[in-house]
């Protein structure tokens, strides 16, 4: 049972679950839909462009998030460590699109997985659990959209300035 206790403690630390983290019943139900999976260092956990239906919480170890350039080269966007209470793949809980990045195990690592199917079933049977998590995912999406818009404006301004200087 220490595995369930470890999973519960990790889930309580994940920002996505903050709104329900103090409700023991909700957290037990969330923990009940989690599965664990281990990967050896160097293993591909998620491949950019593939369809995914699971969210991952890093229980132990570390991962690297990689993006592919238009030229086909990979570059590391960020490294994530379990001690930082991190997760990835959360958009797979609400849509059926392709994975936006590749994730590699930087070290031997263990994860908690939540499948879209299980998350939707939990949310449908207990909206008081599903709605706050869905709201947290929506906030993540909104934040990323604002950053993308800001980045695009910066690029546009740089292009306009370069054209004006010619």
C-alpha cells in the first residue's frame, strides 16, 4: 500500500489537482484511476506527432521534452525532474490531437498515468472532481495561447523593423 500512499502524496503536489487536493475522497478517487509505468533511461515515452490518450505525472526520475525543428532536428525544450512535481500530456485528457513534443526518460523513471477514458468516466460520474481539473487544463491552454500570441507579435515587430531598416 505504500505505492498508493506515494501516488496520493505526489498527486497532492501537482498544480493541476490543487483545487481538489484537500478533499480526501476526491483524491482517493483520482488515485484509483492512476496506473504506474516505468521507463529505462533513454526510452521514448511520447513521440511527437503520435496520437496520445494519457497524461503522465513524474513519480520518480527525470525527463527531457524535445521539439522537432522544420529541418527535422530535435532540440531540448526543458528537462523536468520528479522533485519539481511535474506532469505532461495533460491535453490528451481532453482532446484527440497529436502529441506536440517528444518526451524521453533522462534517467530510469516511474510515472503515474491517467488515461483519457478513465478521466472522462471519473468526471462524468463525479463532476466535482472532473470540473476543477478541466478548469486547470483550460488555464494552462489559455496561458500557452497568450504566450504564443506574444511571441508572434515579437517576431512580427522584429520583421517589420528589419524591413524598415533596409
